[in-house]
């Protein structure tokens, strides 16, 4: 009879003998599962809001067990914060402004970029904006993340204003940036409140809003001479 040694009796780790191909395949499967979870969470939260989204419903929608969701994300807060972060990052990276170009000639093209990117990546607004409007004792992480991203976006616009419109007083630049962001948020809220037949399309509303902002920018750029001239 063959003796059983401690080494032979010890349980084997099947991953110890994985080939690089198996490791890559497992990693790819994990990433696909993670993305399915994120897509389901974003879809449900857009339909029902943050409070109406549950791990159980996400599990049902994506077809993965709750244990898989908790493997990738600590809890619902972590999951929804990731949805908001991914959406905002994708939107924020999809538009850019040439620091050396004539921005006045590019404003309408930039506005189209901003609106088009928002149509592709709206989740951070649909989920984060309603949360930001609520006064909550629990102060969920997705709410804090949205407010931080709003600050980051404001800072990005401020940098653009400083680069291209340094001759315009800071107070005027700040007022236009505030109007741009707050106005867009207000239109999105209004659109969510009125989805009746015949209600204006959100893209059309945002185009009207950005056109008015562009007119303000052009007026301010002309009103304040460069270099004090």
C-alpha cells in the first residue's frame, strides 16, 4: 500500500498550473462579467434612480449571482460610484480644446462635441444629479463623487477660460461657466420631469442653451480688449 505523505495529501491549487493562455482567458472573463454588472446597474439606476436600484435586481438583470457582484464591488455604493466615474471619465475624455487654436472659430464644433459625448455617456448625470439635489443623512458615495466631478469640470472650464480669455475679468468668466453648467443641469431635470409626447428633445434643448452661452462668450471677448487696448 502506498503511503500518503503530507505533500500528497495537501489540496492542490489548480491555478498554480495554469498556462498564460488560461490566465488571460480567466482575466478576460472577469472583465466581461464586471462590465455586464456595470451595464445592468447603469440601466436600472437610469430607470429607477439610486434608491430604486438593488443588488438583487442587478443580479437578475445581468444574469450573474450576487456573489459575483460582491467579488468585483464592495457594495452598492461602490458599484454605483464606479458607474458614475466611468461615465464621467468617458465623457470628459471625448472632447478637447486646442490650446493654440482660435477658440472663437471652434466654439460651435466644441458644443457639438460636448452634447454628442453626453448623449453617449449620460449615466453620471442621470444617476448623480438627482442624488446631488437631495439632502441625505447617509450621504452616499455616488453623491459625493458627482459633486467632486462637478468641481473638476468647473476647474477644467476655468482653465480654458484663463488660457483663451485672460483679458475677460475673472468674475465674468466664472458667471458664464456657472450659467453653462447649472443651465444644462436644469434642462436635464426639466426633461426628466416632462417626458410627454411633444416635449422638446434634450439634445435640442442643450443646443439652444450652448448657443446662448456661445453668444455670451463672443460678446465678452469683444467687450474686453486684450492687453488693455
